[in-house]
C-alpha cells in the first residue's frame, strides 16, 4: 500500500515542533504491508494544491492529521480523486478549550471556526480518528450517529529505537547542563495553555529540584531532555492525548500530571506516577510522597504494547487494508 500523510504542523525544515508525523511515518514504513509513505505539510492547502492532487493520485489511502479549516480545504481540493480519505483529530481541533486562555477576539473566532470545520469534516471523511476516546464526548449529538459508523481511536506512540534510556548524568553532560535534579516541563510553543506558572509554583515547593523547560527542541534531542530529568511534570489547561507522557514512560521516568486529556488513562495502574492537584502545595506534597517510594513500574516494558509505535499502530494499517 501507498499512503499519503498530511498535516498542518510538525514538519518544518529543521523538524522543530510536533514530531508526531515523522514518527508515524517511520512506524508505517516498518510494516511490510506499506510500500511507500509520502508526506506533505499543508498549513496552506491552496499553496500546495497542485502537489497535493498529484501525490493523492499516486497513493491508496490519504490520511490527514489535525482538523480545522485546513482539513476542510484539503477535502475540497481532493474532489474528483477517488481515494479513501481518513482524518485524525488531536485535541483542540475538537474540544476548542484553547478559547479559554486566548486573549485575542480574533484568535477566539479562529479557534471556534476550526472546531466547526472539524465537525463538518466528520460528515465528509470516510473514517474519523481520535487520539483519545474521551474526545468523542465533545461531538454534538446530531453527529454521533454519523460518527458511530466511521470512528476509530488513533493510538499514538513512541519510537523505541530513538527513545532509549541512558544514565541521567550522561544526558545532562550531553546537554551541557550542570549536575542537578531536574523536572522536565515540555512546552513546544511557549503557550499559556501549558500553564508554566503552575509548574513553577509546584517546583518551588520541591526541595533541591530545578525546572528544565523543553521548548523548540529538535525531535532527536527530546530523549536526552527526558533522560536528564528525574520526572515529567504536566500542568496543562487542555490536552488531547499528550505524547510526552508516553515518551517519559518509555524511558522509565515517573510522570506527574493534572487531570487533563487522557492523562488519567495513561497513568492508570502505575505506582510511581500519578494524577496530581492543580493547587501547588498539595501537588508538591503528592509528588514528594510518590518519589519516596521505590521505583517498580518499569513502564518501558510494562507499557510497551501500548506505547511502542511499531506495535500499537498495526491496527491503523489493518484499517488501511480494509479500506483499500
């Protein structure tokens, strides 16, 4: 099979930003059923319309990631090309919670328009995926019946070859960091949605810990940042299915997250990771108590079937085969 992957983000020339599409491509290519995967970043679909149609004619399945106005434009650009079209929604493109923290009226309008465009896309696309099952709760009841015939959950994952554990001291040295106890805070675009302010208040209440902010980092360096830290802290106002949690678990790092997106489900059953309060003092006490316990989770092994991209995305390729 030949697949065309489309996205409006995460594939800049320097590959800084959301790397999920690159990792998804690599996971697909690792399966013998996939002959080729073409990728196209089309944050402005009209500017790449000719290339988009050319690529689409040469593949079996078109899989677009992230909804919104651009996804709607892609569907219309591809009218007349008889290929199965799949869309996967990743978070705010459906629940639009980013509108809460947006300070601009224009930005609020844009967020709402993107949400409505995503709802229309549910009607138009052949299959509709969600990175977390919880996201379907935000679908209007009028669309639920239509969605029930085409819905699937898109498991996100981690490249186990890239995300390989190394000693904390070695990772700190490779990043030219001073030896210390670091707490990783991931903020790809320095967004207020991530609530860095809450994270800093929590860490200020943890003795001998410093914050290490990961922002604008090339994908190949992400494992170094995670390996250099003692644990991951997530305090976002909104998420879909945060992949940074899976990445930390793949490297046997504890994760402390507020109850956002599917964080609860990702951490369910773990002893060394947990959902924490948004109140800084209470959250800090929860973390201190958890860190006092011996590490026993070994999530790199125990969660492998759920977070190793090469394993968890076989169901997506199965779906491609059925659609072809």
